[in-house]
C-alpha cells in the first residue's frame, strides 16, 4: 500500500509575519480544548488575517480544482474535479492523506453516509466508471452524468460501487436521512452548458431527482436508485447559455422541522419536505440585488435561514452578500452583509457553528478566503474573524472545534478560531454541511 503523505504544520505565514510576531509584546493565551496553546496573534489585521484566526496546516492538492467537503470522525472527504481525497485530521497540525481517488468528472460535490460516499458529476462523461473522459456531450451515445457511489469502509482503499444517472447530471446533492437507517439524496442539477443538453435535460427543467439509498453499507450503495423527480417550479427563470430555465444550485435540509432551503439560481425557496419524495414550495424569495442564489443554511434554532449570492464581478454593494430571513416570515430580508474588505469577493459555501444561544456563520469566499460572521442579531451581522492570505476558497465549514476549508488551487486548510463566540459548540460524529439533523435552543 502506498505510504500516506504527511503535511507539515504551517507555524507562520511569511517572514514578515514572523518578524512582527517576534517583536510584539508577549501576550497570555488560553489553551484550546485539546490542551494546546494558540500562537501569538499577528501584529495587525493588515497581515491578511484577524487576530483570532490561526492556520494550523495545509494538506496540499494542486493542479486542479478543489471543491466541497464532508466529514466523518477524524476524516475529511475533500472533493475535486478529478475525484476526491480522504484526509485524517486527528492531528490538525499534521493531516495525513489516506487516499486520493482519481475519478474524472466535475464538480466533485461529496457526502458520506455510513460506509458510503456519494460524488456529484455534472459534466457528461464517456462512461459511468472512473476511467471515463470528458470529451463528450450529453447527446453522445453512452454518455453519463449523475452521482457515483463508493464504499469507503477502508478509507485508504475506497471502492467504486456504481453510477446513478440523473437528468442534467448532479451539480450538488443533499442527504435527507430516514429513521430506518437509509437516506434520500436530493440531486440539484440543470443544463450547465450547451453540451449538457440531452433528451432529459431541456429548459425550463424545473425539477430535482431523488435517489433512495436503503442503508449505509456496500449492499445499500449497490441498491441505490432514482425513485422520484419532483417539480420545484419557481416564479422566475434564469437566463443562461442553454436558454431560460429554473433549477436549484444547492439545497440544505432541516430535518427536525421537515424543511428545506433551496438556492435556485434565480431565487431562494423554502420547501415543506413532510413527504420527502414530493417537496412542496412554500416560499419564493426574490430580490433584484442577487446575481445567483448559490447556497443556504438554517440557524441551529431553526428560526432563520441565510442565503448566499454567487456574484461574478467587481466589488459592488450589495452583490456577493449573504442574506438572512426569518423562516416563518421570509418576505423581507432582515439583513445582508458583503465581505467588508475592498476586493472582488463573494460568499460561497458555509455552515452555522452548532452552539446554543448564538448564530455564528463560517463561510468560504471567492477572493477573500474564510469569513466568520456573528448573526446572533440577524438584523446586525458582523464579521468577527477572517483568514485572507490570497485565498480562493470553495468551501469552508466549522467541524468539531476546527475550521476546515478547501481552497480551489491550494488544497485543504485547517484553521482554528480562538474567539469566545464559539465556546461550548457541540461536537459531532459526522457532518454533511447541507444536512442539519438537530435543533439547539
């Protein structure tokens, strides 16, 4: 077996930071939960990160596009456009890569369920298996796109199980767990480009696919299949390269309240998922100040929902912001917040820290690295921490006392936030950031 790669801890970032730290007055630091002591803060926020943000390590992965993340135990599952990686972060300062699975097909959205990993592919491939190439279109005989299923019971040797075709492929996907030990998968897809338009992928589209997975072992992975294609029609259409269509980019579910928040390109939506095979749209949330509705996350008390705007353009208020609404009255936004730095940026993938009594959002940002936002007062959002060292991060999430980010070109960063706002955060056995399975008062 190939010896796992070990990545060195990044103690300082650049000689300037080191010199500034050496010359700064000595300061006392409270130890973290694991007994370690955070490094001294930088001399000023101009160094590119706030005093409460500390980079512990980078598990490098260069030469391609790194995308979304999922977590189980001490393992990080990091998607990329050529497959996925499995990284052990039991020692956050020295992560160990256990596997890098090469399996062609953007964009590498990942989730885990038991011994199974699911991988989204939204560009036509020549075959369903990992050996396929991208030099085809949806109209090519035998072309495939959708969700691939892997057995990761041995994280050093993942095993491909099957590929499930879905209409227009799978741009992202979201697990909807069931009490019987199985899960449904909501597949968000749309005609990404003219090459994606096949016989079952035509504008205006207006639907998702639902995959049934009867359990969390390899047998269940082999039995997984599409069981429904419910309509999620909105009141607006997004005009893209393939024509006017309505489809969802990303979905988060709040299973205790049987709710979903869907970022559907031209608008946000709330769904009643009491019948998970037939989600019902209960609110259409629209604003002219959003470029593309990209991501969504519920607060852990279930009272508010935050949507993100994937904006492509120069820094301009209010584009590229996060927008927060009351779940029970989503007609008017309670607030919005752009990255408070003068650079082109946009919030991307994010989650809320599982801490009672406070709403702390951890988010990636194109062009601005990682941002930590206090939304405890949803009408007055405040950025309370950031790490922005020429970073271009696709996904950033809070997980068990750490902040884990997948930088598009650099790889997986492990960071620590040392502010008091996250004290008492719950530790989790696993995390699929788009799936919220509990409430906190």
